C-alpha cells in the first residue's frame, strides 16, 4: 500500500502568526523553530523573508479542521 499524498497546509496548532512556519516544518519534517529562524534571517537580510511569508500566507491553505 502506498502512503497518502502529503499536503502542505498552514498549521492550526503550531502557529505564532499565520501558521506558515509550523506548516512548513510539519511538511518538511523539520522543527518549526528552524523554519522561523530562516524567515527571520531572510527578513533581516533585505526583507525577503517578510515578503515570502506574506505571499505564502495567501497561497497555502489553512489545515482542514473543525472551526468553533
């Protein structure tokens, strides 16, 4: 049997702002803190991290789940 296809979502549980880093961490099997640190480094090096985060915020759908 094959594994179900892995999907990239914004995390509902592991989020500080929009869940981008948490979702990327889960998708890549990496600690989300490492992903957050990379975004901060890119943000400090010319602001590309901020731009990438905003773009991903609009592109990556939120993880499906129950809304309250």
